[in-house]
C-alpha cells in the first residue's frame, strides 16, 4: 500500500526521499512523487510506475535541490495510476502526501468547489490538500485541526506549507506513521525500514497527535494545541534482514528463512518442555475458561487461523470459529465477554483485521493478537500479543509469516488442551518436543525444491488449476492455491476433496492439473479415491504426501514427498512444496515474484 516519507536536515532532500521510498517499494505501489522546498517554492515531481521512472524524470526534467520535503509511493484507490493522481497533491500554499481513504471526500469536494476551488485529480487526497488550504490563515496547526474535524476515514498525512520551508507537519488516524529522529535531521515515514539507513530512533505518532518536524527538534500537540511529551523508541530491526542476501528474490529467501523463524518464535515460549505464553499475558488459568474462540484475519493469516481451528478443536476440544476479517466486521457476530478473539496479522496494520479487533472490544471480548511487526497498531491495541519473530517479510507473498503464525497456533493449542485437561502433561510435552523438531524438518523439506521446479515447468501453460485436500490438508490447499494465483496469475481454486463431486468436478479435463495435499493418514484412503476420480477424467495429478507412501500405479503423475511427522503437525512441512511450486512457476513465467500486480504488502484500506 502507499508509503510516506519526509525529510528535514542538511542532506540532499531529494536523494533521502528517493532512498527512503525505495525501502517501502515492497509494500506495493503504482506511482511515486516528491515535493521539496527549493528557493522558497514547493517543487513537485511525480511519475506513474516504478520509482525508477521518477528517478529518470528527475534526471531528464528537474531534480529539486533542497533540505526539506515529502515523498510518496501510491497504491491507487481513487482514480487510476497516473502522473496526475500521484501524490503529493496541493495548492500553491500547501502540499500533502496521504495514506488511507477519506470517506466523505465527495461532500468536501462539493463544498470546496462551491468556494471556488478546482480539482485536477480524481483522488480523495486532493480534497484534504485543498481543505487545508481553505482553512490556512498563517497557522498550519490551526488549519490541520480544522481539517481533521471535517474529514472522516483513515489517514496518515505528511504536510508542508509554503510559508514554513523548514518544517513538516504530520498527523494520523487508522494509518501508521512514525517520526525518525536523527542528529540535526528528522524524518517521517509510514514504516521503520524507510529510515533505518539514517537512524534507529523514532517516535510513534498516536491518533490525532500533530507533529511539527524541524531539523533540530520535533514538537507534538493534541487537537487542543496542548503540548505532548513523547518517548523515543529504538528499532532493533535487522537491516540485512531486509536485503536479498544472495537470493534471487525475497520470496525464496523468506522460504529458506522458515526454519530459523520458527525456531526463534517458539524457543522462548517453551519452558521445561512445556509451552509457556505467560510473557505474552496468557496463562493456563485464562485459557481454560474461554467459552469460545474466534480467529479473525485476512488472506494467508486467515489460513494460519484455519490450521489453528483444526488443532485447537482437535486437541483442546474448544469451539473455534474462523472468520475473514472483512466479513466478521459486518456480520454482527455473536461474540461475548467470555470469548477469546484472536486476530492474526503479519503487518499488524491490515484495516479489516484492525476493525475486527475494535468490534471484539466493543463486544467486551479479550483480544489476543498474533503479529509480526513490533509496535504495529494491532499489537498496540490488543489485550495480549504474541509476537512472531519472523523478521521483516518483504515479498508480497507471505511465506515465513505463515509458518510462524501456525507455530504459535500449535503452542496455544497445546497449552489450552493441557489447561483444559484434554491432554496429559506427558502428551503436551511430547507434542511440544515434536514442534521443536520442526525447524530441522522444514530444512529437510527444502530438498524437494528440484521436484517442485520440475512440476512448475509442467504448470506454466495451464490456465487453471485445482488444489484439493481434506481436513488440515484442505487448509493447506487453500494456502497453496492463494500463493500460486497471487504471483503466477494462473487461476486456481481450492476445494475440500469430498466436495468436488457436488459440482466442481465437471471442470476437470486433461487441461486442468490437480494438486492434491494428502498427508493425513486417517483421510488417506478417501483422498486417494478423490485423486483417482480426477485422474480418470484426464487430470494431470500432483500429490504432496508423507515420505515412503505407497500408491497404486497410474494415479499420481507426480509425487512430492515431505518428511513424516505426526499428522497434526504436517502443515508445518507440507506448506514448503506449495510455496516452492508457486515460486518456481512464477519465475519460469518471467513474472515479478516479489511485487505481483495490483497487490500491496500491507492492506491498510478496506
Ligand atoms: O499483514 P497481514 O498478515 O494482516 O496480511 C494479510 C493478507 O493481506 C496477506 O496474508 C496476503 O493474503 C498475502 N499477500 C498472501 O500471500
């Protein structure tokens, strides 16, 4: 999604803005722009497409020279990607960059047109810029406060006023924004990686706090102009972790990081062989008393939630409902103060997941967040947080975040099952030990890479695929299907294998490859029958299963074996070939693996 940066200090502002924006490219965008103070004027440059287009334009046209300015990468919401719709937007007196969506922008636009303003873009952002201009009477903070009382929606705003060439103003609601603190230089950014090359110190801007950023200091006030004193945070983010480190793509690097990520996530939460989540505020006492668990998330995080449902229900015998966050928030779910709502999010900024958290709080439930990004909005607002320690995930396709989310689900399920008396201490320790062995087995699973590459070479000409599975394997088939379609652009559907006969099997021909996930021993016979059914209708069949399985000849065209662990833990290894198939198919098709079209890493709008 959109990225915001801003700089004030002695360095070449344009270069700093471009460098900082390049660190936000992974979030997904379709145009970029900057506004820099140059000889008392605001010089604006924008370009559709990648950041390099903006760089080229600056070289060919004009590269502003100055020491204070703002920059933006835009992911189109209102109006197509174009030079005109790119940010910054503004008037002669003000220029802004914006993340989020202004819900009542049409009313504001109408009002401003009535006051004689004209608009050049189709964006909601331009209305905020013009509204700031309308209210501006020489005091930027006054104009911001009046503007905030009129606008509705989500926003992070970086603002510069022509009359204040050494200041950036910033404010946010429902969209993240940080203020980077340097030595005689300061920054704004929507995400820490943008400023890490310059400083590790930053302030977290809270809702409707107004920041005035100058070269030598940052001042904060509330919407009544009362001064706010804030504490500086220090980021421990590993800069190297945000580089490709010799891999061709971030996705491949992140797939290979899974053993370490899982180990780092679970190791501190195992004490004397038992799961222990007390540092996250979770105790056996609380876990045994919940009436029901809701798991709410989007995309891949929701699939991790589905694994959680199977495992918690199977082991802890506690009812679990999994919801897509964008559905949960509008379906008036029957959540009570006796329930636990678990929200799962890599970024911790997903708009729908955040809204689900708010709804759960309104209904009096406790919210546990499973989040990767430290200090993100969801982590800060939840009652309890289990941080996954996957490190920065840059590729839009989520891989290592999924594995660590599942790992946390297992720890929770084991602890809950023990707390509720559903499993003995010995069994709990046994399962926990098996989970601790998983990182090594994930490493071993990587050996299937060549086979996955071969399978990918068979898939690149397909226009549509089916993924099938039963039980836990069905959730994994959903994840495999999502991964493939989001980066390779090959249409795929995932089906509960037993459901095929109720309609979808009519699609199966020799032009429809079918990837089956068949790792659950109690469901294996049924799965084999389902695979036979599609095979007999001409499908090219690829089966992911436990090692050393024996099948009758002629059913499986390709078999991808993964190490055998206890069934309940199989998703931890099964996901690897599914990720690799998606990865290699995309590479062979020559597509942009890490930044697929139309997608953003962090979906901060509804
Ligand atoms: O940051 P989140 O975990 O909340 O993001 C949720 C989804 O947007 C995300 O998992 C998405 O589905 C991935 N691109 C899938 O690979």
